[in-house]
C-alpha cells in the first residue's frame, strides 16, 4: 500500500497559532480552504470554525 504525507495532498498545518490550509496539489498558489485569519472557538457544547473559501456561491454549511 502507498503512504501519503499531508503535504502530498495539499494540507499544511501551522501550530502557533493553529491554522490549516488545503491547496491544490498541482498548484500551491490555488488555495481551496484555509483557516488563516479566521475565528476558532471551542467549548464543551459548542464548536465554531470559520473558513475562507474561494467562492461566494457556497451556502448551507454548518449546523446549529
């Protein structure tokens, strides 16, 4: 079986502050989803993670 590293699938993670970014594996400049400069809130009953997406046509993500 073949082993994939996170950088091979376009995932990069930073730890301070924690952020992650998914990029197109063929083009590092094409960001698909990122949590940079976004809010992250976690409590025992609530989780909020803001993401930046490259489209204004996506709606309906999330649950309350």
